[in-house]
C-alpha cells in the first residue's frame, strides 16, 4: 500500500518529517524534525542532534508527505506500531 495522506495512519512513521501543531503541553507545540522512534504512547523526534519525546495523546501532528502537509490527531496513532501497520489479522486499523 503506497504512503498517501489517507493511509498515513497505517504506515511506519519513522523517517517522516513532522511538526507538533497542537498539544496539551504547550511546551511541545512547534517541535519539528524527523521521527526517529515510535512507541505505543510516544513519538521521538530529532532535529539538529536534539531529541524530544512527545506523547501522542492530546497532540496533533503535521506530517510532510511529498510536499503535502497531513494533520493527524495523536489519539489516532495510539497503538503498538506493529499492530497499527498490520495488513492482516484482527486489526482495528484495517
């Protein structure tokens, strides 16, 4: 399945450029860079050798896909990455 704005939540996020555009923690707003790690509850974002761990819950992320900005509510991303990207089996993401 190709990476498109419609299928973003089903894909691996590591390696994508992202910016935090809204968050329950105001200090997280404006953090931008490349996703270097993802867990069930966090995105790890790196820029200029600096690393931030941003909770998915309560945040809105703007991903850059081929020059197009795609906004995603972090609550839609809360799941184990392997389960969220699964193509078969019992997955609520299918």
